């Protein structure tokens, strides 16, 4: 039954995908491909890599490609999956599913961090707007320098947004925890 539920959810997802804005879908697909590439060729494990390992262990503990192994596991005579699938399906589930889960997790975490940073930036910008003209002029000068660095391609768009958030945060002078600072500064993509 869990496989039927998964298939139903996949069908709903694909139907929603058909209704989605094509330009937004292309942008999101490109971003997802970036994270898949990053996870496949990354050498440092992250939260998303750990999620891939969890999915991989779930596949191993749930599925098997051998009817004999499935039978023995269902009787408790050995550890392993009790659901028998074809050899091709098992290989797909054990290799590609963890990689996709890892990339999707990295993508979702990055999206959540970007959303957090953008909300924080809006709050800091509102606080800075209440400051005196001299301070706002000083900030505008620094933002002009930052804009020119981005236009000259000395920094990436992600670095620009991270530096902008840090700049507004420093002028807003709000109390932040070390975790919040880490989250704001961690995003560079």
C-alpha cells in the first residue's frame, strides 16, 4: 500500500507540474540541477547528504531484489527488505533515490534559508529607513560600491545578496544570535 500512496502522490505532483508557470519551472529545474550536481560531486557531507544516507538505508531495509531474501526476511530469519522488486527497480531505488533525496533536501534547505534571509533583510531595511539622513547616505554609498562590484562581475549574485544582508544588518544593529548570523552569512548561492 505505501507504494500505491507514493504513486498517487507522484501523479498529483506531475499534474500540478503541468499547470505550473513554464518560466518558473525552468528556473526551479535549473536550480535543482545545480544542487543535484553539487551533491553528486561534493566531498563534504552535509545535512542533505545525511538525508540521502537515511533514504538509502530505508530502501535497503524495505526492499530486496531477491524473492528468497524477501521470504527469509519476512520470517525474521535474516535482516533486510521484505518487499521484492525487480533487480532494475532495486538498483534504481538504492542508487538514484538517495542522490535525488539528497539534492532535493539541499534545494529545500537553501530555499528556506533564502526566504529567511529575505524576510530578515526587509525587516532590517525598515529599521534603517528610520535612521538619520547621514547614516542612510553612508549606506547608499556602500551599496553603490557593492552594486558596481556586482556589475563588474567581481562578486556573484549570491555573494551580493549575502553582503547586502550583512550590510543592512550591521546598520540596523539588531541583536542576533550566532545561529542567525550563520544562517544569513551561509547563503551564497
